[in-house]
C-alpha cells in the first residue's frame, strides 16, 4: 500500500517531549510531501508541494495497483524517442525506400513528441496536432514566411500517424502502457488519387515517341506486367525465364540506381509472353546473366534523373500531359481486369500484399463487368434448365426401355 510522508519533519527523538515531530534537515527546502510505495520489491516515491495533491496521488497508486493499470516508475520515463530506435531496427528487412520514408516521418515527430513519455501521450492531443503538420524546410531556415508554409500532404500525415500508433503499440507490448490511446479513426485517411488509364491510341503514341529501343522496351514491360518502375529497372538477364514465360521480381533499384529489396521484401513471378517475350529474348541474347535486362541506351542501370528526362520527352512528343511512370502500372491493371483477370491474379501481378488492397485501389474497374452479369446469369440458369431436362429425358428413356424388356 502507498503512504504519504512529510519530508520536512521527522519523529522527535526526545521521548520525554510532548512534540511527536520536529523539523528535519530538509525543513523549508524542496517539496514537503512525498507518496511512497513499493514497485518490483523496492520503495519508490514522488514528491508534491501540498498534502492534498499527495493524498490524491496516493489514491491513484493504490487503485492502479489493485486493478492492474498502474505504470511503474521505471517505465513512466520511457519516451517515444526511446521506443523509436528498437522500432525502426525491427524494419531492417524492409526496402531502403520504405525505411527512408519512415525516417522522414519521424523527423516530424521527434522535435515535438520525441522527449514525451509514452504514458503521457493523449489521443485528443495527437488528433489535433496531425492536421497542423507542414512540409519541413519551408517555414523555418529557408527565408520563407511561416504564413506561406505548405501544409503536409495527406499521405505524409497518414504515415506520421501510423508511426505514432505503431510506437504506442510497441509501448503496450513492452508493458510501458496498458492500452494504446490512439484509434484508427485518429489517423488521416488515405485520399484516393485520381488515376489515369491510358487508351490504346495513347499507348501507341507513347511507344512511337520512344527515342530508342531501350526506352520502348522498358515502357512495354511496365505496360504488360504492372510491375513497379524500380522493379523493372532492377531486372537482370537471369530473371527472364523464356520456357516458363515468367519474369522473376527479386529486387528494386533506388533513384540513384542502387540495388534495393522489393517494397514488401517479397519475391514473385509475373507472366510475360507474345511479342514482348520475343523482344526480351532477342535483347538478352549473348549477354551475361548478371547484366541488366532493361538497361538505358548506354547499357547502364536507369537512374531516376536519366529516366525522368527521357519520360518527359516521350510524353511531350506523344501529346500526353499530367502522367507519371506509375500511370503505366495503373494501365496494366486496367487492361488485365478488362481481359478477364480475377482479383487474386491481379494482386499477384502487381505485388500487392493482399487482395483487399487490390480491391481498394482498382475495385471500381470490375464494376464494368456488372453490365454483363444479368445476361450471364440468365444464360447460366437456362443452361442448368437444359441440363436438367436432358437428364430427365434420359431417365424417361431408360424407364421406357425397362418397360419394353419386361413385356417381352
């Protein structure tokens, strides 16, 4: 049980005196009242200025220890910064690009909440703070007035919220707090971006505008497989299996062309066939297995800067504005769905973690199949009726034959 202790007085050593307590060596120095209780087999204490505050805290300690919600003093000082290092270390197997995104989000969190004990993080405070985030490097240190600072985008704010939520989950796992105060609805929702799907004539115009075969082949692979741009640039000759008609997605490359893991750290195979497969085979002929399958025109791995320059010229020559390379991935998904691919197939092709994620992003494209559904259902039922009638006719014929044999 907890007790309140007066630090400014002590028991009177003179047993003959009527005064039971006298001034201690701390008389008039510091806070007078302390709450003392036992944690993990040893006594700990917290000091207060007034006795009322100390009594109120003593009651909290006793209730918390009884119902199992009390946070021990050795854990009450653990901050979000203390949790950050083990949390980010646990993400070592993720791609460098993903980890860099986490670190970028942490730079928003650390100055404000890094030194805050996890047990003091409140839901309402975090929910009110997230919408106020601004892009770093604008309002301070760049000469840009604070009033002109650009608000942080929804996707970046969402990542900040996800990391705070993950750190609080870690605090629960380590017994620092008993319940995560952050709720899913407190985290900014992912705004659905307007996706562009290229038409056939736009695809043909884009391919015709390719300045060389290297650029044309890269665009074709992105259009026909739906893999991510970094995954396509990271393909090596050994990743092409003509017999199985597959491309093995085993790595990614970053903006500088450095090898990285795939976004989710997983490997997968995607189908490739037709003229594209023949073109890849011809292009890979007489080259080493470790050579890049889709290099730039100089035989080097594509860097982001080099590809951006080529892509800009291609889209301008094709007369297509407002698209980036990821438009090719979206277009590949739309073509696959229009060709009859089911959600699981599209999920595997695009490298999504779950089919639910694929439906969240591209589910509306399956809506086009709804128009054909009533007719298909009627045709199915009619086929079932014909099958049932045929079965009944066969049974009737067998009964007739048995009757004839009985008469004979």
